[in-house]
C-alpha cells in the first residue's frame, strides 16, 4: 500500500508513537482501485486512511479494565497523514468525524491532519466485468446475521447484482466467506461479485515491547462502514445494507454496567446516521446505511432463510465472540452472548447443528449441562432473566 504516517498518544501522557502504513499495519486501500479498475478520489483515499488509522490506534491503546467505571474511556490524540488536509481540518468535517467516532468508541478523540501524498500515479484499465450501478452493496462478515440477511435479500430479488464487502483480518475468515459465496451460487443463477479487503497488524519488535492488543476494538465498525461506503460510491450506489436485526442492531445491554463502550454500537441507528452524514460530506452526495431487518428478530430472519432452502448456509457460519478458539474440534465456545443468541435463533428456525459444534453445549442433555463450569452460565441466566 502507499505509505502514510499516523502518530498517536494518550492526551498529555508520554511521547507520541509513529506508525507507517505498510510497515506497522496494513489496510489494502489499493484493492479498491484493483477491484473497480478506476482511480479513487483523494478525499476517499483519505477516508480509508483515517478509518484504518483510528482502528489501529484503538487496538494499541489499552483501556484500564480493573476499575469498572473510572478511566475506562480514553482520551486520544492522533495526527494522520492525508492528501487533502484542508478538507479534514475544516470545522464541519472534523466535528462530524469526531462526533461519529466518539459515539462509537465512547472515548475522547483529538484529530490533527497533515499533508502526506506519496501516491504513485498508475494507469487503470476498464473492468472486464463491471458492477452495475444498481447493485446491492452490503457489508458481509460471514456471521449468521450477514449470511441469513443476504440470503433473504437475494431470494427477494434474485435478478439483482450483489456486491458484498468484507474486511477480513484472519485467513480463516476469508475462507469461510468464500465457502458461503459458493453455497449461494448453488441455489441458482445468482450474480455475486464480492470485494474482500485485507486488514492486519504487523507487529514489529518495538510494537510488541510497548503495546498489547486492546480486545474491545469498538472502532472496527467505522473501518467496515467506510469500506462499504467507498464501494457504493465507486458504483454510483445510494445505500449500504447491514443485516443485523432489531435487538442485535441496538445491542440492548444484558447486564448492569454494559453501557457506553462496554456494549457495541457498530450498527446502532444513531451511529449509522452520524456515519451517513460524514460520508455525505466526503463524497458530496448522500449514501445511507440501511437495516432492512430492523423490525424483525434474529430468529425470524434465520427462519426466512431456512424456508428459502438456505439452512446449509446458516450452518456454515460462526458467531462466537471468542472465535477462533484455536482448539481442535471446536469452533465456538457455546456460552458467550453471541453463541446463546445464535442457538436461540437457530432453534426458532428449526435448524439443528451437529454435536461438537460448541465447546460447552448449554442445550445438551441435563447431565452434560450440569458439568459446565458455573462461571460459564452467567450469560445464559441473564438471557433467561
């Protein structure tokens, strides 16, 4: 990727640390040009640079987790190299960016933008198989929500071209997504042109000595939505679809204390509205983020997919928040909120998964359930409450 720099620090604490794209982290911005065989506008390149920078800073600055309330949120300063610093430094754009990121991460952010344009000018060719302007652009993770949601949308309008956008950070995720697209193709003449963009940390010895991975990574959704918006802009689209259902989109807190950044806001309507406004300022036309299944439950969405003959697609997905477990024989833990929500929706849909799918099977026979450590039962009890 074309290198650019981002330096960051906690406000008023320590010296700034400088990262170089391509050397310390990777987000394959140039994949958009390769995919669409068209140049990307400078301000759109900047959007992807900023999104990847925010995500990396979020990963490298740990939250203080011992105290449940004090010092959980962080105050962060980031200086990012962009091509059009005047645009991003303008009051309207910077305030909209800051408001959007702060709502998502529940942190305080201070952004500074400096000129950094080392792009290599390249000629691009016309795409051999152009994506039509009326293509359905959707974010696609390979999880149960995205698979069932996209399946339903395809079955509602099989003739419409689909452009699913995936930002992948694990090789297994790319493999799962590719397998699912093949399953889609087996259900008829479905036109799918997937865009897969790699995101990865490149842990240098200096980074390993100084930083540890922050597990919450609330700003990841900003990166995903930016990628989807750029894809929509490249084909002249007006919307990007996300397939979370109502309760999952709002992400209702399960327990006391699960507020702010302790619960994800990645598809919350308030975040999507803020993100749409930011994208409008950048691409200079409206691009909306839509939740077509907002008024349905996850069980209803999965059941509709199953009734359309897509039960094999649902079985190929993974939902666990601890994935990958890195244990032979188990892909999912079985006791986290995502696993329980998944099991309930599959039960509603009438889909039975093979034994051994989960490390701890809460829905197994009584004797097996009683052998599960008590510490793994808290989320199930909370769901039942």
